[in-house]
């Protein structure tokens, strides 16, 4: 009985600590992008084998800690990113397989200074998957390349860095957005859901303790 109480208390305490730690963290923000405003993405290349796409003329803001690259896959493969400028590598990162959707975020070592006219190369390791490169059509002279072959345009890339506000300070804004589009729209829906979750946790813990011999 005592051991169960200790384990339950320890579990709830760890959950509270993890929640508090998460709320003090800052979500990533978009520091820069090559995506034209108000443009819809379009597929500019597709591959079913190991491929490296390279794109020059990129501007990396100071503090960039991740690159969100617009590659689309139903079961994303491993992706390696290399950033180079003036003929030398200045950063790299890797994302394992298992991602899904229209983009993949690859963490890199945070940049201590902005980098202009950089080349970003993204390599995909494929077996049975198909990956689409998405962006917008451009002349071949400024398009991304697969080796010596120019793609139909440039791949969209977003440069991310830690934001200046914590999740806790953004709670009201997140709640407001989550409340949009509901039958009873409003931030109260989110706080009601949190209150119900807390009540379920309390009742479940109490029931567990009462059922113990």
C-alpha cells in the first residue's frame, strides 16, 4: 500500500515537473525563408532513389538552429543536410526516418552569425519510398539541382531559431487559436478540457488508492 502511494506520488510529481519544464521552453520561430509570400507550393521534382538536392543563393539568419525543408513523403526517409559557403562546409544536420507530411525539420548547430549566398544540400536515403521536392517554378539558372540536372524550380526552405517567448507566455494565444472553428468557439473550451483532464487524473488516483487492500 505504501509503495503504491509512493509510486503514484512520484509519477504525478514527475508529470508536473515535465509540464513545468515544457512551459518554460520557447517554441521555434521562423527567422527567415525563401518562400514567396502568398504562393501555393507545387511539386518541382520527385525521386524514388538516393538523391541529393542542392540549392544556392540561400540566406541563413543568425541563430538558425533548424531547417524546415519542403520535402513531401508518406513515410519520410533519413535526411542529411549540409550547408556550405565560399567552398567550405559551415554546418550540417540529420533527421532520421519516420517523419510524414509536406516538410521535414532538420536540426543543425546554431549559427553564431548570418550567412549569405550559402548552398544548402539535402540528401535523402530511399528504399521503397517516393519523395517530392516542393517549392515554386523558377528559371533553370536559379533552380535547385540534382547533380548537374536543374529542377523545375527552387525548394522552399524555412530557417528556424528559438523564439523569445515561452510556451507559458503564449498559453492564452494558443488557447484562442484552438478555440476557433468549434460549435461553441472560445478559449473557455480549452481551459474546460484541461480542467476535465485534471479531474480525471484526481479521480483515477483516488479510485486506485481506494481499491487497494
